C-alpha cells in the first residue's frame, strides 16, 4: 500500500503541475490525508481529519480539490442508500464492492474473484459487454449483531431485518389488539419499512401489517435464527 501511495503522490504532483492547477502544495496536503485514512469520507469528515492534523483550509477549497481528484482519477464519488456524497480512493486496475451496516453506518470493502467472474459470465450470456459495476450489501455488522442479540422494541428495527416477537409490554387491551391483527408471540416477521417516525410495516406469511409507533415500542423482538 505504501508503494501505491508513493506512486499516487508522484502522479498527483505531475498531473496537477502539468495542468497548471493552482495551490498544488495545499492540494497535495489534502491528498496525503485522504490517502492516509483510506476511508469513505464526506467533505465535512475530510475537513475534520485535516484540522486534526493542523491543516486548515476553506471547505470550498477542499471540495474543489476532491472534484479535481475525481477528474484525474485519484478519487471517486460514492453514495450509499441515498445518504449523501462520499469520496474514496480510486485504485487503478482494482475493483471492490461494499457492505454497509444500516445500524452504525460502518462500510466494509470486499473483493471476491468468484463474484467478479460470475458477473462477467452472466453479462456475456446476455450478449452484454460489461464496462463497470457495483454491488452494495446492506445489513447488520458483526459488532452491531452482538449488541442486537438482546431483546429490543420493534420500533428500533431496521428495514429488511427478520425478527421473532418475544414479548409484549402493553396492557391487556393493547395485547388483544395485537392478537386481533394476527400477530402473536413467537411469530417470525420481516420489517418492510421503518422511517424512524410514524407507522412502520412488517410482513408475516406474505401479509403486510401496519403498526403504529406507540404499539411498535411495546412489541419486544430479537433477531431470528439465520438472520
């Protein structure tokens, strides 16, 4: 990795000077921090890392430098689940995909040659010449799963989670309402939608159930086996 970073820095200087880009030395300092952390950064996060290293630049200058880094192939824009633009180091000749934890936001890069080859074969089988692709897997990371084993209110669950109803903390009236909807303790459900406020939707046996926020806070669930 150190050798790759050294080559990137040399190419960065040469290209930026060749294209007569202003403030090359300042932009080079931004590149160094960007490469040092090898992460998926927003402009604001990169600004914080620069300040941590006693480097203070205008946010617009940082943004413009990232734009140029994308233009010359040192970085690329990414957006996960429509949650804003991030930037990552673009490794020439290398491709990787991402797993994103929907609970803590952790991003894990991975590469699988079998997956790469399968995608090429599938494209060829359909007469398609693949130029580029990306895969994003959304789920719960190992650390969050460890925290997640204990029971929690349904209101805290994420879309796509498969859960088992373990208990119900409401009174008898609310419990009867739950039963009248067709949901019982021990049922395995899947969270279809949960926007963090208002109603959420769960599925059971191909049926959808709309549950109010107050009710969802009383339904205690835990991850289903095989989740």
